[in-house]
C-alpha cells in the first residue's frame, strides 16, 4: 500500500540528470565501510565486455556468501515504511500538509536516526519481535543503502527492497504515460544506478543482505488513472523485469557462491483485476500473476521483443509470486492458499504474502481483528506445514502508523505509533528541504504486539525514549 520515493522539482531534475549521465561501469575498488575487516584478494569478474582477473578489495558484505535465504528458513517480517512527520501537528490532526513528505527513501544513510543505533534503532526493535525480514518501499537511487544493509545483516535479518514508483509514473518521462507502458529502458537506467550509487552490488555480487527485489508494489493501484482490465500493467511489469535483467548483465552481476541470486517479484493487490492474458482466471489478487506468467512466455502478445531472450529461464529460476493479503483467518485458506495451490500458472512458483493483517482497521483504537486471531494466522502462514509448505512467509503490515496517508483507513494501520518526544532529526541531503524531527515510538496495542512476538518467536521490545522518564508501554 506504500507509494515510493518522492522528490522536489529540483531534486527530480537532479535525479533525471543522474539517470542520463550515469556510467554503466562497476563500482570499482571502494572502501569496505562498516562491513568488517578488509583483505586483498584476486577476484574473477565477469561482465558484458570484460573477462579475466583484477585485484579488488574483498568486502564481506559483497563476498557472495549470504548467510541464509528466506526461501530456506521462512519469512517472518515487517512492512517497514516509517515516515517522519511533515509537521508535528500531524501527530494528532491530519490535513493536507501532512502528506507533503519530500522523500521516503528512509533506508538511505540520512534515515539512520530512525533505524540505526545512533537513533531510534528500529532494526533492533524488529529483531526483538523475532523478525528476520524487512520489506522496504521508497528507493531513491542517489544515496547508498549499504549501512542499512550491513546493520540488518549483523542482526541476522534479510531485506526485501522495492523499486520506486518514480520511473513508472512520477518522472516527467515516466514509462507508464510517456512510453506506452514499455518500461525497459527507464528501469534499466534506474536499476543500473541503484546497483552502483545505492551500493546494492559491488564486484559482481549483490549485497548479502538482499533477499528479494520487488519490481513494483500493486502496479495498478500505484497509478491513479487505472487502466482496466489491466493489460497495460502486465506490459509494464514484463518490460521492467526485462530492464532489471539488462541492468544486471551490464553490471556483470553473477550468482552468489550458493548458486542463487536475489529472488524477483511483483506484489499484486488483492483485487479483481483481470487482464486479457489471464483468460478469465482472475481470483482476487491472482489475475496479475497468471497474466504475467503468460506474458513472460509470450511477450509477442504485447508486440514486445525481449531484450533478454533467456527471460523465461530466469523467471523459472528466480521468480517468486507475492500478494498483499488482508483476510481473516477463516478466509485465508479458502481465498489465498487454495488458489495458490491450484491455479496452473501459479501453483509451481513459490509465494509469500507481501503485506498481511487479518483485516483493515475500523477505527484508531480498533485494528479490526483480535490479537489471538493475528497470532494464529501468522503462525499458520509461517508454519511451512502441509499445503503451507509452499508459502515462504509474510510481512506484517505494518511496523508504524502512517500519519502522512490522506486515506483514514490506510493511516490507521500500524503496530507502533509516535509520541510527542523528538530526540533525533533527519536531514535529506539534497539541499532543498529542512531538517525533520524524529519521534519516539509507543505500542498502540500491547496485545497485538505480544501476538506478533509470540508468532515470530521473539519478545515485545521495551521502547526506551531519551527525554522521557519511563519506558513507553
């Protein structure tokens, strides 16, 4: 449900210039940073135009040896998009200014006062709950994410980053409206910059913390125009997938030493979108999955010529389906699991729930479900027993209440809320926006927090706040 990074006009122009002037070379020999000790090694680097050996600075964050994959151990995560307040009045009263969040790329270095040890330490809070995965949203390619990745990895957590909506439908030259939903070129350039400037990869390897990359979240709901029956969105996702692979090949990305690469996905909304290619097989949330699978194997249906003729093979090796699900436990098996297990184009592909809650909130004090139902639902989803063995897991939606959302229903999701105390600050490093205060957190529902901790095998964290006399409960 979360949109992706936003920019001011001047920042957008700067990003566009970066997109145009971007070098497609690798990251070269850069400092190892906080990833651990540094050693010198000779590494074989395979790229589109270069083979052979060169001396590089071996970095344990990029050594090709991720400690685990979520597909092997199961996913117990949070959907994490904890926006700072545009104005402190938004804590109690929403108006239009509350949505004026200039940039939501909070896992860039400038967001460390929210997620890191120097500030609120949200990563440790999620780990204390028992989580092992973090689903991310906004992704501005101008800034590094290495410190966030390193911090997550140190805590034994994997990251699920997602491409920004910006190149799809926000940039002036966006591929939705200005290139007839052909997104290959825009995404190839964007993802190349992410691999390099955002430090998603070095010396041919993805960062070991990266597990699954979301090519887009809810492609049709991200576009306010909506184009039923959804064929345009399938074309956009197909061409974007092709663009990501083109960027990887140009960057010389290779498999980790376990033979794997990050999984790729599109996370579909739980709606009745029914693209033509789905052929009428459009159970809620599954129409996009079916049509996309068919499009990968028949791109000519859109008059599109693949830039990567091995795309179907890559789909078979790396694709994982995902869907945002808001269903009570009583409906979860009938409406989600049975369809995932029986639809021919879907049943042989792993799947996870990108965002999960048993229901949408009914008020600021009522999440719409009982804590006991949430605990049982999460335990069922992550059990990996019986038919659920195909389901990798889920990310609870969400970590923090979204005070910036104009829609009341979406604004009320969240395990944690903010207090008025603001011990920290964030500054977006584009020279345009002021410094924003970072609020302490409080538990909105103690029983819901306990249900998540019990399901994930952790404990409810104490949320200590500098400047407040007591532990917030």
